[in-house]
C-alpha cells in the first residue's frame, strides 16, 4: 500500500501514543521497486519488492537512541517505542545533545511521475528486447538493468515538525560485450520518460565496437578526457570530507584548508537539491530544510555543510545536510552540482595531441585520506587519442591519482549533466580534460 | 511464518510456477558505537518479510513483501509468476536446475552467549573503557569503537518438498584510532579494519578478542606511524598478516570463482572473471603449497559463510577450489551447475534478506594452513622483505587480474628480524603471478577465520558476510610502494 502523508501521520500518532519520552521523532518510509536484469542477451533476473518501515528516535534526559521496525501492528509499534526508550535510558548523558527542531517550512519539489511508478514488467521486458536486438545486430552481447519504482519518506517529531516527500526513481544501464572489448552507458532519473534506452544502448555498442582489439600502452602520466561518469566516480570520494564534523574531528582532507585555494581557478561546485537535474527530498535526516551551499568557488574551499549539533559545536548555522541521529558521520553534501564549460568531448579530443578518453572507472578506493590519492581501474571503453583523433582502444589501466591535484589540472570542461555511475551517488557534473593523470600499471584486457 | 510460506508456495504453483521457493526471514540487529568518550550510535532494528521465487514459462520471477496478510501474500505470489511471464518474453532457453532432493530439517548455529541478552550498558561500558585507553596515548585525535549483533531466522519452503528452518547469530566488534598530525592522517585498527572481526557466534567473540588488552599497542602504533619512514617502492619479498591475506583471498580467489561471473550474468555491474571454463582443472592458480577450499560447513568454523543449507535448500558443502596450486572448483548455484554440466550445486546461493533473490556468494573461502610455523618463524626465515598488516585500501579490476592493496602499517624485515616501521605501505600484482609466488604459509596456530561483513554484489545491491581463513604467508618478488610513486 502506498504511503501517503495521511497514512504516515496516522502511524506517527500511534508512535506518540506509546512513547513516554521527553521528545519523540519518527522517520516513516516506504518503497515499491522493480528491476529487470539481463545478460547474455536474455532476462536472467526479474524482481519486485514493497516495504514500509518506521524508525523511532527518542530523547530521555540528555540521552537519545533509535529503534526501527517494518511491523506496523499495534504491539510492534509499542515495542519499537519501548526499545528506543530502553536503549536511551541505558546511556550516559550527552551534554551536547540538542532538543529536536520545531516546525519547519520546506520548498516544494515535484519529483513524482505516475507513469514511472506504474511501469509494468512487460514494458521493461520490451525495452530489454529492443536492446538485445541492437546488440545482436553487431554480434554483441548485452547485459544491464531496467528499473523503476517509488519511495516516500517522512519525518515527524513531537515538537511539531512534519515533513513528507515522495518521488519516483528509474534507471537504465547497459554493457555491450564484444569478443575483445566492451562499452557501457547508464542514466537515472525520477522520470522514466527522460531515459533514452535506445540511444544509451547504441552508445554502449559503438564503444564496444570502436575499442575492439585493445592495445597496450605504457603506464605513466597522460592528458585524459574523463566522461561525466568517470568524473562522478572520482568526485564521490571527495565530498564526504566537506562536512563540519569531519573537519572538527580532523579526519577530513580539508582539515586546516578551509578558505584555501586548493583547486584550479575554473572549479566551482555547490550542493543544490533544488537543481532541476537533481533528485531527493528538500529536508535532511534531522528534518531541516536543505540549503544551497557553495562549496568551491574559483578553486577556493568556501564552505562546508553542517548538521545542527556540528553547527553549534563550531559556532555557525546548520545547512540542512545532517544524517538521521544518532550517527557518527555528522553531515555531507549529497546533491553535488559542478559547473562546466562549453567544450564538447569532440572538442577535447581534437585538442589532444596524445592522451586517453575514459568512459568509466571501477573499484575506486582511497589510498591516502589527506592527499586524497585514489586508486582504481578504467573500464568498458578506454581509447588512445593521437593528433586530435581517437586511434584505437587500449587495455585497461590502474590509476593512482590525487583528486585534489586532478582538480588543479582541469584544462577543458563540457556541459554539466545528470550523471550516474557505480562508484558514487548521482551528481550533476561535466566531462573534463585533465593533464598529468597518473596511471601505474595495466591489466590483461 | 509457515502458514504464510505455504500459502505463497501453493498460490505460485496454482498460478503456473513449475518451480517455486519461499523464504520468510526475520532479522534483528543491534548496533552500538562510541566516539571520543561518548555513545555515537545506539540502535535496534528488526525486519520481517517474505520473498517468492518462481520459474514459470521457463523463466525467473521474484516478488517480495513485508505486508503479511493472507490477501497480500497471495498477491505477491501471483506477481512473481506474472514477472516470470514477462521474463519469458526475452528468454533464449528454459531455466534448468541441477537436481536436489527435498529436505526437512531444523538447524540452529552455535551461540554460547546470546548478544541480545547482554545489557547494553555493559557493552557501552566496555566500549568506553577501550575508548579511554586509546585516547590515553598522546597524539590520538579520534577513537571509534563498535559492536554489531545480528540474529537471522529463516524458513525456506520449496515446491521440491523442502522445509528448512535455520537460526544464526552473528557478532562483530572492533575499533579504529586516528592520529592527525602535520597534514597527514594515520589510522590503526583492531582486530582488523572496517568494522573489526565478525563471526557466526555469540557475545563470546567479544570476550575472546580482548579489546581492552590490545588498545595501548594500537594507539601507540597509530601515533608512531607519523615518525615512520615511507614504504619504499620497488620489488620485494612480502609477508601478509592473516587479516590482510583474508581480504587478498576474498578479492583474488573468492570473487573470480563465482560461476555467475564466469558465465557473464554480472557483466554490467560486479564484472566477469578471468577463470573461464577451460581453465577448470587446467590452470596453475598458485604454487604447490596453495590449497583453498570454499567450506560452509560448521566443521570449518563459525565463519560468516557458515550455514547448514544455502538459500536454494542445498546442503552446506566443503568444495575444493585450489588443490596443490591447481584450480579445481567453482562456487555454483543449481542453475549454473546444470549449465556447465556439474551434477550438483556447490551450495553457494545466498540472499541478503527477504526482499532479495539469492545470488552466488562466497561461503568461507579459506587458504588452508601450511607448514611454516608461526609468524615469528616466517619472519626469521626471511632475509629481506616487508611485513604488511591490517587493510587500508583494496582495489581489483573487473575480471580480477590486476590488484592493489594498502595496509595501515608495515615493517621492514632484515636478516630475519622485524626492523623499522613503514607508513603508507602498498603492494600490487597480477592474481595468478602473485599466488604462484607464494613460498611459505604459517601453520594452524596462526590460522584465523576472518569475517568480511560488507561484500557487495548484485542489482539491486546486496551486502553479504563472507568468511576467510588464513595464516600469514610469504610471497616472493612483489611490486611494493607503487601508489605513492610520483
């Protein structure tokens, strides 16, 4: 059953009936989600799920704790309240714990598309059938997913805060495999109609065909054109450091660097949940309205984001980027928008004497938390460029690269676009051309 | 639980399923953490639901719900069959499953002290004592301690006649201490990083780990790393500590032996495998002393991959993977086993919860102990090398050839003695070259069955706990220090 605001309010009123805590908060959410998975030019997995949950946080004295359940019968609602209260009472008091926030005003964002919520398995299968047809036309093998669904999330507390948001989700991603190469493309949107599976399948197929019989190149530093998915994959490891608590606890690469020029003049990044290409709720895990925050301007680290308790600790105002309490992490910007430029990827290729075009990256991990050195692999379409033209595919390479240095070496940028990958949350980022990107070894394919 | 499961099974079959199984899963989790002298997270959660997996019209369908009413359970079973009908629009051939007899059984994993019976105040008291001990060391800037308890109760019914009840209790604990100084962040963890040790047992694991006793050493090492020399770059003999070797096994043996990856069904996300079918019984995976098993049986130990039956109702098995260096076995499901002509699944199908289908996952993929004594013996027999301990970073390509790992700490070995401490150690290689360079493995006294609680795979993503037994081992002429080489 779909979670409406009214139903969520009813559940919260039952929570309040059983909670005797000083303050009570409930996060009530639901999901209905379907995913069709294909590989070897056939559907091999096809799943659907529905679920609902209530997560209760209480404050007893200066103590807080959380308990969650997906059972909504009367006994279970009472038990989850008792569990939260029981856990809270067993703790030592936290002198820094703040009272829950009161009623808030939220800007409306409309990200619910009924057609996406109602997409049937037959419609997903028909898309897969067309994608398989595109693969077989060139003797390729297709693998990927088509998914759609809806989520609702709400947050209420006993001080009068009431927040509700629902949105739809959809995804299409495809890998085209040839005998010696592969290509990949992916898109996500709250609106399934905004995806273009046919174009994405064609793009992945062309990448697979054009990178066939890949050749080896020597590891080293190269000019590299990173398509948006590769940019997203790398940036995802940077912006968890843009939280006040991470700096306060000296676990952020920005410790001692706030206000410094850390990146190139051409780097401008903000967090903006209201951007038309973004997704998500207009409130954070504490129920505060999400604010637009400029993170990097002209290469300078201008601001970071703050949850309520962090803001109090650091003498500033909260920005609406906190995670549900209690948590260890504090806050993070989760709706990254990076400004771009006017160059197309073709312009970048034409301007490159010797370099590489990278489609996506894979298995990225942080090697050094302060220098922000990341390692990972190229995947599904890596190309050698010479004298302004793509010459051939190359075998995949391992990189060891500081993302801070990378953002100091951006030479060209394209138009920002909503981008999805497998290494990070979705962002709005441009394709970029960077110099001196460091590859340390290559693999066998 | 059984009534709903039976109802879903009957409805699926009545709607046209030629095969159906139903899992009702009830999980409970308690997660506790502290940070710099205060509780950070104190939370309980539970989740109950039902998933119906069917073959109809020769294709797969799956639907799940947590709305356990008779009407909705019927609707969910019917939806699974309708989804299978849609899958059949793109099928190349009918699904075939390797044969498996119906089983009626009940299994409860060993658990001496129920962790949910231990008062939370006692847990927090121990965690805050550890925290205080860690922060007694000057230079420590952040101390984080965590405990994680799970109880997973599952009923599996299938149209093949199985009715299997299993109950598992899992416990995990560990801590990490961070020291920031001079624009450098160094960390040390105990008993290993990224959440600590996890096993299928009760609170007795916490008592065995002696969290408090190790705290002074770990805190001292975290701050000492700031004075340590950088790990050099070049080619060196290396010794991997037990937990680091466990992750090396996970990434460079455990994943490539998953038969779904080999057969291409993970191509879009987790990737493929270099272990293509012609390599079975033909590839020299490692040196003659390398013996690896995938063993889900309780006899192997209380790993996160220990159970009595997998999520297709196949009994737990001990499958040889590498025997005297030779590649001899895959992890398989009923469908993939039938696909390549194996007589039976290896029993490796596991689902994260009631709302996920089972996938081929690692069970306990372990390197059997060798004959080279203790870690001290191994270091004493090494002239010139580096000892790597406790994972800090890990990465491997999507066919599992090219890997790079970093650890929290290293020590140089000179003339059989542990020498200067090294910071930021990394090593890299190609999977089969690396395992063929293994020339010494410590004995049973050093063997630990590590738990990896966070292995991701599948779309939608599923997180699974896997087990990896390992003793420290030595590898000759390995590339080191490459990550920091300018």
